[in-house]
């Protein structure tokens, strides 16, 4: 049994925050992927949850430092926010 049933692929929080930024499609895709990986790792299904916006902001912040790998960005987001991920089963 997984804790993440019904995970949506909608990335509304990060999309809202990325609007108006001068980013290429590859960078937007990379940040959205890192965001989704993080939410999945944390078993956050509700994209309207305030923590989802916090995760989106931190994802963008870390992406701006030059980290390119979505998995690495996700790992850093979780570490820097001080929130533990639950193992997927």
C-alpha cells in the first residue's frame, strides 16, 4: 500500500510562482519535476495545502542556485525545510 494514492499531476503552486519569470521550458520542466518528486516523497496530495506553496518556493530557490538534477533539488528541499519523507511501500 502506498501513502500517495490519487496524486495529481497538477503543479499549480509552482506554476503560479513561475509565471512572469524569464525561464526556458527545460528549466520550468526541471523545477516542476523536482516539485512533484518532493510532494510525492512527502505524500502531499492536496496541492492547495499551504505546505505545497512552501515546497514550491523552496524548489525555485534551490533551482536558482544552479542545481540541475530534479532528484537532488527535491532532496535539498526536504533537507532545508527540515521535514522528513516517509518511505514509500
